[in-house]
């Protein structure tokens, strides 16, 4: 079955994660993605462990559904091949440092003049404009600059980096969304447009509660650790044999919880009788709940809390999450000729996303891409 973007050609001038994640999503939805890589080793992500039969497993996830051609952009003949692909492409995605492609004659202005229908998406650390535009941007730096790190971790400890590359992945998602919007606009206008996405702004966009605090209070939001800024109890709790998540901020859930843990008097305690008070007195509340929840296994509490309709779930490790019956029922893991893989995260009923080809070997499709250009 054809994908939603079947027939669209995407020129992928990206490396590592943010850009490749964007083009992975477009490829999953059916676009023909042509990935340009350096001849001397290709995308740096190819050297990221762990490896399976000498190939990077992470690279394989976010570079599926792509064809690879090895080209040296410092060589005029290879640069000309890239220009020829751009002239036939619907979308160009790049994550070079701002200014690099302009110096090569592949910048937005030059490409828009040559191919007015081209949607040109740039992903960078801090955007194409502003005093920080020239700074190289990695996920950790964007987490630090965007407030994510300062707001994450124990209240009195060091700032924590989220262990997932959250600004890389989020900026890639936003860029893919913007590409889809630009393609829809092109249906009306016949014109492509520039997309300027940054890791920094992706990180900023995730701080919705924190931004609300700054805008409404005019002060810096405190670091909360595992606590929620507006709900209590709403956090992870230790049980006798593991951890569970528990959200009982609604009054009906709170009252039920107090009965289930054998502390019905807490529901009437003037410190805890409404959510706003529980948030204000959370330091007093949590030990009372934790002491009780630690006396039974997770399965006991999940059964009792679930029967009462109180939001709660186990805390699973990644291997447990991938093997969970819900993940299996939803098809979150699919079998491919290359082995198990994460399924496309985009779900469309009529034009489903799919994995049609594994991540390419470096330069694997150079001959067929050149033949496609020559056939013209």
C-alpha cells in the first residue's frame, strides 16, 4: 500500500540524529529519501555502538527507508550531483552549521531560485539567525541552554541531562511536521519555503509548565525533582519489590487511595484535603504514602489501585517495555529481514507508514541514483 508521501523525493544532507530522525519519519511515510554521505566514513552515527555484524544498531534505526550515495562536497563534480538531485527534489533537509551550505552554493536562496517548489528544512543548534547562530549545537548543550537541565534533577543537587537525546529527537519531529505543513501550503501556492528549526527552541518548547510559571509569576520556577508543579500525589513510588507510578491528584482518586492504603484519615487532614494543599504540603505527604506503599509488592498495589480506577502503572525498563503485551499488541516492534526493529511511530489508517528497506551501506545506491539523474 502506498504511503502518504509516496512519490515525493527528499534530499537528505544530514548526519547523526536530529536531521536523520526527520528524514526517517518522512521515509516511513513513503517518501524516497536520498542520503548524501561523505566517502571517508559517511555519517558519524555509523560509528556509534552497539554494533551488529559490524554495523551500528542506532544508525540502523533512524536511517531506514533511505538510499545512500557517497559524495565529497569539496569536489566540484560531486557537488554538481548534489545540485542535480536538489533540482528534482521536493524536500531538502540539512543540519550543517549555519553558513556552510551557502558557501557551497547549496543555500536556501540559491536552491529556491533554481527550484522554487523546494521545501528547504534546516536544523541547527540555535537557528539560522541571532547572536548564537554560529554556535555548534549538540543535544546536551541545547538541554543546558533551554532550561531543561536546570529544571531536571533533585532540588538541591546538580542539574540532570535527560538520558535520551530529547532536543535532537524533538527538533527532528518538529522539522518533519513543518515539512508536512510546507508541502500542504505548496499545494495552494505552488511555492516551497524555508524551515528554520533549532535544538534550542525544541528544548524551550517542552517547558510548558515552566514557561507558564515564568510568564505568570515573573520568577524562576524551582527545580522539583520527581514532584509535579500542580498535582499531588503525582510521582514514582517505591514498593516492596520495585517501583510504580501513581497519580491521585483528583479528589475522588485521593480519597480512594487513602482507603486502599489503610489511612482514611489522611483524606480529611486539613493539610491534604484538596489538591492545592497537597501540593503545598507535599514534603509532609510523601513520607506518609511511601512508608505504606513500601510494605507490599507492586502487583498488589497495581491491582488494588487499578480496580479503583486510580491512574497507576509499573515502571518498566526498556527491554520490559518493548516486550510488554501492549507494545506487542500495538505492533511497536516489527520483524524485518535485518531483525527486530522499532515500528514507525506515525500511525495512518489509509496510507500506513512502513519499513521498506533497511539502513543503507555507505554509498550503496550511488550507481542507481546517478542512473536516475541521467534518465532525467
